[in-house]
C-alpha cells in the first residue's frame, strides 16, 4: 500500500507484537508503539508522538505515519493513512514497525540477534598482579 514494502496484513511476521497490540490496545499500546517508533526514526519527542494517536485518534496516527513517509521518501497519502488507522490501527502499526525495521536493516525479521556479543579473549601475556595484603 502506498510505497510500503510490507503488506498491511502481515501480522504473522511478528506474532508477539501483534498479540501485545491486541491485548493492550485498551491501555494505549498501539499509540505507544507507534510513538516510540516515530520518535526514534525522526529523532523527536516521544511524548508528542505518543499523545497524537491517543488524543486525536486516526488523525494523529496518520500524522505520525506521514512522518515515516517523509523520512523514507514515500508518496504522501494522508487520507489513505487516516482511513487505514480508522479501520485497522493494529495492522497499520504492525506494518509501520515492520517497514522501519526492514529499512533500517534490522535482523529482527530473520531471527538473528540484532546485536553482536562481545568477544572476550584471555591473553597469557597480560601482567599478573599479586597484591600485598
């Protein structure tokens, strides 16, 4: 849909996120997930981007989605975004989550850890300190 590489109904790719969004939607989970996503991508205020969809509903959510579109140079589609969030906020937030992680090259989608563990090595040449007690 409108330059998003991820399908709107691709909730099966992130079942944990989908379940959390459904179970906690009454306490603002989709608002907070979208707010966190947009604030991290756009390097702006989390409280603002969380309040917009919670306070203004699909209008605020469409604004946030528009910010993601700006960031990734996608075609502007404010009315379409508003309609998507009006009909299926959970699917829209899930799509945004997947899109951001895909465009940032995150390995969250292929099951590999997104961090590299530090490799510690023992060097026998290291000095041994013998303290005097």
